[in-house]
C-alpha cells in the first residue's frame, strides 16, 4: 500500500512502508426504503519484520497519508 514510511497521527509514530491490511467495521441501518452502511471504525494492520501491529485509523488521516505517498490525489 505505502511506498514510503508514513505517519497517521503523532500517537502512533512513523509506520513502515509496505503492504498493510485495512479492516473497516460498519453498522447496517435498515429502513423501509433502503439499507445504509455507516463506517464506525477502521483498523490498519502493519507488518514490520516478524511483528504485526494494529493501528486505529481516522479516515481523513489515512487519505492524507495516501495522498502524501502519491497513491491518491489530494482532495
């Protein structure tokens, strides 16, 4: 996912470049007309050598980190 090391927020510090897995938790809200899914949490699983670290993700911080890495256009 990331070509360079990156930071999502100051609490997590710098995270290593490489592939990560993103898990998004959603709540499903059903109405008589449609079903809506609302993102309630996200976790990024980052591998660093033999260790695996789970980081709670803010969607705006993730978008900014991907844009800074050149993966996304900044919004």
